[in-house]
C-alpha cells in the first residue's frame, strides 16, 4: 500500500471510529487499543498541571481534542523533565505534552508538532525586589538565590548563565513559585506564560524581563517518537484540523490570555 493511500485510510478510519488503520506499527497499536498514551510531567501551568481531579491546562485541552479527531481515548502517563525524552524513546507513551520547548537537541532525535505559544526566558521574583533586576548580570550575583527545576531548558539556562548565583534544585516545579513568594529563594527562571500565570495568581510575585526576554523568542511543541511516519503525519493532520476549526485558538484564549 502506498504511503499516501495508507495515510488517507488512517485518517478515514480515525474519523469514523472504524477498525484499526492499515498504517505503521504505532498507529496500528493506537487504533487497535483505541488509546493514545500521553506523557507529561504535569507540573507546568498553564500548559499541563496534575490536580486531584486529573490533568488540566492548555496542552491537555488540545491533546484531548486531538484524541477525539483520532477517535481514541487518552491514557495519561506521569513522567518528569529529566526523564521526558528517555521515556518517550523507551516507548512509555506516544506523545509528550506540557510546555515542551522546541529546540535543535530535541529535533535531532524526535519529531515535534507545529510550534505555539511564543515565549522567551524570564524571571519570576518577589514584587518588592523586581526593580533591582534589569539584566542577566543582576541575576548572576552571589547574593541571589536561584531555585531551579531539574532536567529542562530552564535548568540549562541557569547553569549556563547564572554561575555566580547561589543555585539550588527543587524537584517539583509547581512548588517553586511559592518558595520564591515566601522568601526561600529570590529567582525562578521560567518561560513567559508560566511567570505571568503565577504573578497574576499571587500578588507577592512579579514577572520581569517579559518585554525584553533573556533569550531569543522560541515556541513550545508536542513531542513525538520518530518510529512511525504514518502516525506523525496523522498527528499533524489532527493538529491542522483543530487549527482550521479554531479549537487551538479557543484553548489559547482560555489558558494563555
């Protein structure tokens, strides 16, 4: 069966809740089981956060909508930032979501869906100290306590650019803003949207460098394994369909505005 015909067949079967698509092994498995496994650290507002009721956030809304396009249900798999790439490559899930930065290092070994949520690295600090931070040099001082989460691009930025600062690691990313607000640290390096979320939620906090980020603009993206080209094409089809139907815009309006 030619690749294009296989893709069309896969789309048709997904859209009509039919039998398993005659496509690559991963896509066949997803259609046979009627389940797509979604990996996420679940600690990054407003993209994906694990609560007592399950998972919620921008990426959760989008992946749930994509699953409906495919005609399958979602099975969430807990992962972590240090293990995110390794777990995807170990076939623990079919797609990774939750505020994942698109970069060369990842694209070398995985595929990623189209970028969304343009951002730069910024700093989350206490509001009463916000005026003192005007440059990277202001952050990179021995008197500045930086709390980082392990395993992601925020940690990479801290290790590369804040070598003079007093850096500590906290495993649970979602707990770091409260530590900053309580004075147990001074700075959290994160992306624009997370910093804005927490600065709006907690009046003790402020997001600095939002207008002039510490890094060039980048985007986030859903991460896919590269072992099944048919699956990757179908996921791109689902993404484009949701874009055409303004589902992506609705998710952005709900979570990112």
